């Protein structure tokens, strides 16, 4: 299980415990967190689970593959160096303490 913080554009934070083998996206959906649409259900096709990983984070993340990289160029809010698709971030105990910023729009 990992404690993940979702920071909303208005500055509020939602902290939830997410169990493996979920993803950061699925953790948001299971906990009714606004700001993650996940229209494709987690198949890295739509970009509506875009998040910005907190730049202070030292949590080890899996490398980005070419599909995720391509999809991030078509997201509603600008891609940043810290951009990731939350559906491509599998929850493990190592993700405990992860902080992600939700963009202002997903579609």
C-alpha cells in the first residue's frame, strides 16, 4: 500500500492509501478524486489521466515508454518535464509518499 497525495489546482490536497496492484489513476478513481477522467480506462490512449509529479519527489518511478511519451504531447494542459500518465504509474510500496499535481483540465 502507498500513501499518495493528489494536489488540486485550487491548492487543496487529497491524501489516500492505494493498494497494489492498482495504478495512481485507479487510486484516484476508486477514491472519487476529481481531476482524473481516465476516459480510456487506463490503456494510455487518451491522456485524460495526465498528472504533474511533484518536482520535490524522490519516489522512484518506472521509466516512460514511447506510447506514454507520444500521448503526453496531446494533453489538454501543457506537457512539462514532470508530466506523466497516472495510468502508467503502478502502485508499489516504493510509491509511498508520491505527490502528484492535477492539471486544470483533462479534456
